[in-house]
C-alpha cells in the first residue's frame, strides 16, 4: 500500500509540474514603455580655408551665418553664431 500511495503522489507531482511548466512557457506578457531621452548637444561652428582662399564653413547652429567680403587688398570674413 505504501508503494501505491508514493506512486500516486509522484505521478500527481509530475502532472502538476508538466501542466504548470507548459502554461508558463506559453504565457506571454505584453507591455509597452515610453522612454524619454533628453540630451544637450553643444554648439559647434568651424571655419577653415584652403590654400586657394576658399572658405569652408560647418555648424550645427541653425542661425549661424558666414559672410565673405573682398576688399581691394584684404578679405573680410564675418561669422555670426548665436
């Protein structure tokens, strides 16, 4: 009688583990999250020139301006980046 009781408990335990184990694998949790990223991008403005006198201007500031004025004996370069 002891062997039969132990066998029933063992079979019941295996069945419970199988039932809960399979349902745990099939279960799925669907969740959505909103992530807000805040960052500061420093302003960068670069002005360089070639040997031929060409001006190269690069900036991530939308209001940055470059102006090149040629005078009789000089070239005036004006950069405004606010």
